[in-house]
C-alpha cells in the first residue's frame, strides 16, 4: 500500500478530533509545498519530507502530536 493510502486510512480510522487535526495538518503541509513526499515510518507514523524530515504526525489517545523538524 502506498504511504498516502496508509495516511488516508489512519485519518479515516481516527473518527474523532485526532483524525480531523491530522487531516488539517496534512493539508497545510501539502498546500505549502507541492514537492513534499509522504512516507510511512517508525511503526505506523506518517512522515512528510523534502530534503529531510519536515514533520511526523503521531496520534495518541489524548493528543495529536505533529513534530516539526525545520
């Protein structure tokens, strides 16, 4: 499965505020730079990169944690 499809599935499976937040962060990242690559790493974490990691999106039970690297 392509990483983008895995991220789609993760967002769909998170039927609460975490899915909405992750979808919003994803949309912002992809709109900001069309050359960003979506990846799936580290035991199920969506990762956005371009010449290095830009952000990692992890959804926890009580929080959604976008980790920015740049």
